[in-house]
C-alpha cells in the first residue's frame, strides 16, 4: 500500500500518547498535519482507523492492527537504513539531532565543526526543544539522537529501547545578587531558607532535582518565580530578585553581573547523548556519538 513512514509513525505514536495534540508535540508537527496523515492512511487502507469518543479519538480495531504492524515496518526500515550506510566507503547521510538551549549554544557549534572535519559526508540537522522532551523525541523517532540532561537526584527512567551515554558532569553552584553575601565562603542549602528562589516548575526534572536536594538539607525552597529559560533566570538574579542554581555552561549563556557562591552540598547534572538501541551500530549515529564524546573532552567537567 502507498503510505509513508511519517504517516505510520503518527499512528504508532497515537497508540502511545492518546491524543493528536500530544503526537504533534512529540513529532514536531501541527495537530492539523497529524490529522492529515491519519486521514491519508485511512484513504490508502480504505478503512476507518480512528473513532470519536466524546471529545477524544480512539483507534478502531483496524487502527490498532495497523499500528502493531507499523512498528515492525518502521523497525525494518531502520535496519535497511543501517544496512545501506554500511555499504558506503565513508560515513555519510543525514541525522536529525534534538537539543536544548545550553547544548545549542555551547556544544553543537563545536560538534558540527568537528563533524565537518572528520566526516564531511555527514549532514547534521538540529531541532531545538524542551530538554525534558528529548527522550520522547528519540523514542518516537522524531529525531535520530539528542543531547539531554540527567540528574542523579531525579534520574530519567531507563527505557530498554533507548541508550543513554553520559558525556560529562557539572556541579551546581548558587547564583546570588551581587554583594549579597561573601562569595569567598561556601554556603549550605540549609542557609538559603530565608532567600527567594528562582527555579523551573516542580514538574521538570531540573526543578525536582533542586527541590529534592533542598529537602535533603532540611528546607523547602521558597520559590517565588517559576522560570524555565536559563537566560531569564540569570537576568532575574542580576536584578536582585532572588537566587538560583547555576553551572559553568549555564553561566556562559549570558554575560551577567552577579556573584557565584560554591554550595557545600553536591548537586550535579549530567550532559548525556540519547539514541535508540536499534541504531547503536548505525555508522552515522555511532560516528556522531564519538564526535560528541570528543567535544565533551574539551569542555569543563569530568569526562566519562
């Protein structure tokens, strides 16, 4: 039958996520585009694949049957891509990488430069996304691999379908308004209870990780501003609005005038590369992972 990989992937993701909006968000499409892909599948098969139940849509029996076969079709397609790559005498092809803001600013430029030098036939495209979404994006096939963050205090769930490779680790310090405390002395999280915090939502991995560390130190952080964007957070600290945790990479995102104080408690985040287990031996994926590991060696932190 005349269908496309994108159409089949949308159908498979609908079985996992339940709504067209969620599928669109995961795959980087608009809800309208996902609906059109499902409609095209229905036209191709001549069968109804979705049915409306109240305000929601559900897969019909035919839809569930096709979705189960679609997973195998997509897996076979991935194997074919790997096999074709292996017939070439050089590393060549196109990879789509998902990444978050800090990685886009500090890691991607160096990685692209090194990739051009070592593998001129490899074309790397990128998509900026929320850091907590990169794992789903890799799992769904929306991107081939992604740079993400993993927090020891709130580790990401380990999915057998995914490989997570740590590139290096960063330790958090505390960003405080200029002149508000002696930056020559370490500070404990227990001593920040009277300070107003600027943190991402508790629904995020980062927000949960910092809150977990604070609770372990015996306090509940007084979060007065929930902000996801790192540059905006640094601007608020600079304006004297509150304090927040920072790493060296985060500090390089924006030139700021505030003080950085070392924390006595060890709070870390790990920069990781995520890819599907089925693509681990795909030449282009393996080559780019090696490039990213090499770039990590040149950055601050503890390479692994």
